[in-house]
């Protein structure tokens, strides 16, 4: 599921998803959940954006979490 909203120069996005990993014998089920939030501001040819991502049970391993934060600036010529 994802939701995006844009108002003038600002864009905001939130998304989440979940899927299940099954073991070879079919009995082990691990659900991986992913959440992300992103925001961007555009002024002329410059964009400043920030994003955060979080994954629970990463790579199908129970209890393993992964987090990432990102800030970027881009210029278009």
C-alpha cells in the first residue's frame, strides 16, 4: 500500500508492504514487513529530499531489522 500527496513544491509519500517467506519444508513462515516515508521539496532546478526505510524480519530472518535514512540534494542543468 502506498499514499502520495503533492502540494505545489512539496511531495510526501508513505508506503508499507508485507510478504511471507516459506521454508523448504513448507512449515516455517516468516513475515517480512517494510515501511518507508519520503519527502521532497523542489525549487526551480534543485530538489532536496529525505527518506527513511525500515524492514522487520529482513531477509526472512525472524528478529532481524534493517533501517536506512537518506538525505539528498540534486540539481538539473
